[in-house]
C-alpha cells in the first residue's frame, strides 16, 4: 500500500513530566468563570482509551503519561519524530523495563502522550526516563497526493485503510467536523502539535466521542502547518479530553491529510470503534 522507502527508527529519550501551574492557579472558562485545571500533563491514572472526552471534570486530560525533555531542541526532536504506535520503554524507577505505546502528541508544553497498562501507571513517577523507538515520519503512498505522518508504519499497515492499487483511503470515523471547529493548533506545524476541537457538547446524532476515536476534519490542510483549504480532508485520533477554555477542547493528533477525492469516510456516529487500548498496548509489546 505504501512505498518501499524504509523509514528511520531512532531511539529517543524523554522524561515523565509533572503537571504544572502558575502562582495563580486559576484559568477562565468560556463563560468567564474561574476554575482550577486538572489532568493537563503529568501522570493521569483514571483516564483510559475508550473513555468519553467528557468523562472527567478536567482540562485537556490525556490517558497515560506526558513525556518531554528539559532541553528544548531535544524536546522538539522527540515530539516531531514520535508517532502513534511507537514502542516506549521505562528506563528508570519502579516500573523499569515496562513497555508502552505512543498515543499521540500535544503541542502545548511539547509533549508526547504515552500509554501504559494500569498496573504500570501506578509505579511511574515524574522524572522517570522513557525511551521511545521513534519511527513513521516519511511514510508515503506514491499513488496518492495525501501526506501520511505522525503514525508508525506498522500501525498504518495494520489499519488497512487502503489496498494496493486503490485510489481512495476508506476510513471509519466517529464523525466529520468542519474546520471552523478547529481552535488551538491552527497554523502550527503538525509534527509538533495536535489541534483542539472547540466542542463543548456532543454534536446532534453522535452518541459519544471517545479517546482513540478516528475523526475527520473537512476543509483543513494539515500536511505542514494546519490551515483552511477548501476541498481537503484531515484525519486523526482523539488523544485528550475536553477543555473549558475558549478556543480549546478535545485534541486530535492528525496523521493523514489530502484532497477529499482521495477519501471515503465511513461515518458511524453511534457504533464507531477507533483505536482500542488492546490494539495499542499490543503494538507496544504489552497486551491487556
């Protein structure tokens, strides 16, 4: 399905982050009310793939751990090269040797979102070292104008969105959002960022939106810096939950973007199943 170019696999190192706050802990929601944000960064124990984006009273909460690097250049490299489905391994601390998998990335704070099994999560602490075998950037299908990025070659092949010789990607999605819903992340480089959807309640006819769901965004070209482009489609994975902030919301790590004639979007707003925790952790060498 894809070309025969071999993508580079690079052993990269990051550190488990701690959730952070300013001396004034309050933020302002879209109604002008104050709140104390929780779940943004650090180690979130009670949020998993398959949970609703509205399951927690939190702000940008993501399953697993947030991983970055204290050197800014190393942090940029770590995030830019990490892809959904990459294997991660704990190198220090009580969980040493445990394996996990990259769920996605978040531009704010330059973070990679890494999923581990629940029993491992309880052992991980801030500053534990996490190595990630980064691979996937540079993946391509030479038959298509669409660009593939932010996803490992193993995962993309396993998802079987397109058979050899076909002219369209057939992708199951929870729903399709218009690009006007995109807030934070617009104009940003997609190898380093996700995009937030300004969604504060479920769209009509959609039963739920869950971590791991595939969603499509119409009229958005996200091959480089995300921006409006009529007739283009971008597809990604929901990687973090909702936010009360204006301009923010559930986050999408985009992995595919191209002209709409290259896509057959199979929307199922009621029964959609995207990436599951079992599938992801099996890729990381740890089955549930």
